[in-house]
């Protein structure tokens, strides 16, 4: 097995891609599919393997540039001969070809890619882009080519990644292509009211039973493909540590706080942060804790997909309020965890005691934290991610 290095995808594929297998990334037009190929190549080379990119769409120079924008150094890999191009684009747009192999005539395509596969036993070949091949060669011919490439790849333990944009092809052709590869990942666009996102799911894999779960993704520069969580909520009673938590978990954050009659700042509107954690990115919203700002709760909780319910573990008199806030934010209906903060304070209750006191069932995890010491914050994030996406 080789890892794809795309967050969540390896889990969906049952650990990764078996050597010698072929996988099709089948994208609706407009979805950023090329990055999937680039990210897999980059990761697999980082793991100590070799690979190539066959390109008939983007010129090699632009691909090098694109890698750079994600924070990956393709040029170095090219120099070290860990990666090479099969340049099927330069000749056709009249610029000098780059790379170990180049294609000058369309009818050499098959033969030259076969050579490239032979060149990288146990490596990975990215075929970018199948659609362009189909546009230039006739359909039956392309199916034959796929078959030959896959056969050679199997014999050579080489993984082949096909990038495919589903233009207006006849459905039979698309079926035929899918039937000739070992696995298919569908890349779709997602529309929900005005939010338009991109999503991926494994639709089939010969070595695994995928669970057909669709996840949203975003392509970051730098960073590459990240799983996108539109909104996480942090709520809980006054003074529990919500603003501190949002600040600690975020790469950037702001809080709309006021120091008025209070000695210490209290949140009057909200906390907003942006989290980038282990392949996941999320916008995170903290609510005020005081009852006089409860009119904000409903607005902030709208469209949240997961929630942290934060309590001061040393203040059991506030637990009732915590339950009320679960209610008011509709957090009942979404995956959530309890963050048992201020474990450093005298009299702080253990997670088990808090579970008893709040009468929570076992399905809701309770994570102890000391947010001001940055203790337990990552674990809280990982625990909520597990609630949302499974192990
Ligand atoms: N001892 C201790 N203090 C903490 C911890 N986490 C936060 N605090 C402190 O608790 C106080 C309240 O923290 P905030 O993050 O403002 O709490 P909040 O939940 O946003 O408060 P409101 O917005 O007013 O509801 C601050 O003085 C923090 O420094 C912790 O783990 N231990
Ligand atoms: Mg606050």
C-alpha cells in the first residue's frame, strides 16, 4: 500500500493504494482535480519513491510553478531524478519540451508512457489529463491505451493515477473508463444555498468497500488539499474559557470583547478563528457566555456542523447553564464534545464526575483541558474531528 497523502482519502481507501493499482479521479468541470495528482506525487516521493507526470494540458514549467505555490519543491525532485516529466504538451503549443520523455506525435503517446512506467518500478505515474487524450484520440483507442498502461503498471508494481474531467462525454464511455480502473474517486461541486464548495468521495475500489462518504475540500496555496469544515461552534457558560480556547486553537483569531464594569474582558459579540489542523481547515465561532447576549447564540450557531461545549470544571453551579446553551444553539442535533476546562483549578471535577453531574450519556466525549497552558486543546480538536468524520 502507498499513502495518497490526501487527508481522509487514505482512510476511505482502507489505508491507501495497493502497488500496481490504477485509480481514476473523476471530476465535474470546474473542480480542481489536478492538485490531487500533484499532492499524491509529492507525498509518494517524500516517502522515498519515484514518479512521473505525463501532461498534455499544463506545460511542465507551469506545473513546477504550481507545486511551488503549494509549498512543494518539484524542481528539486527533478534534479535528483526522483521525478520526471512525460511532456505531451510543449510540442503541441510550440515551446521547447522539458523532461526525460516527450511526445512529438500523438500516436507515440502509448509507447512513451509505457516506457516511463517501466522506468519507475514501485513508483507512481500521474496521467494528466485523460480527457485531453480522449479529445485527440478516438474513444476505443483510449480505452485500449488505458488497458495496456494498467497491465504494464501491474507487472511493474507502479501505481497509475488518472486525472479526468467529465466533459460532456457519452455516459457509456465514462462507464467503460470506470470499469477499466481499480478505483474511482469522484470530485463534485457542492451547492447549498449560495455556498459553493468542492467535495470528494471514493465511489469504488477493488481492494476495499468504501463507505461513500462525501467530504468537502479546499485547495490552499500553500498547503494543497485540505478537508474543509465550514463552521465549528464553541459555546458554554460565562468565563468558561471559550475565547481563550478559540485563540489557542486558531492560527488567527479575533474576539469582540468588552471590558466594561467587569474587571476582565468578556465577549459581547463573538470570537472568530481559523483552524488548520492535520489536513483539516475550519472556521470556528465562539459565543458570549453571559445571558444578556443570548440573542447572538441563534445567529452564531446557524450552519455549525460541530460544537465544543466548554465548561469551567471547578464551577459545577454553571453546568445547568451549559445544558441550556446546548439547547439554545441547537447543538443537540450536531456532533459535539464537552471541553472540561480549568483542570488546574482547585476543586476541578474529573470528566467522569462532570458526566454524572451533567447527566450526559457515554456517546458524548469529555476532554479535560487547561487552555491557558495549551493543554488538551489539540486533543479536543482531534476528538471532535473523530465525532465528525470517524477514525
Ligand atoms: N486557571 C485557568 N484559567 C483559565 C483557563 N482557561 C481560561 N482561563 C481564564 O478564564 C478567564 C475567562 O476566559 P475567557 O476565555 O475570556 O472565557 P469566556 O468563556 O470567553 O468568557 P465569556 O466570553 O465572558 O463568556 C480568563 O481570565 C482566562 O485567562 C484555564 O484552563 N485555567
Ligand atoms: Mg469570551
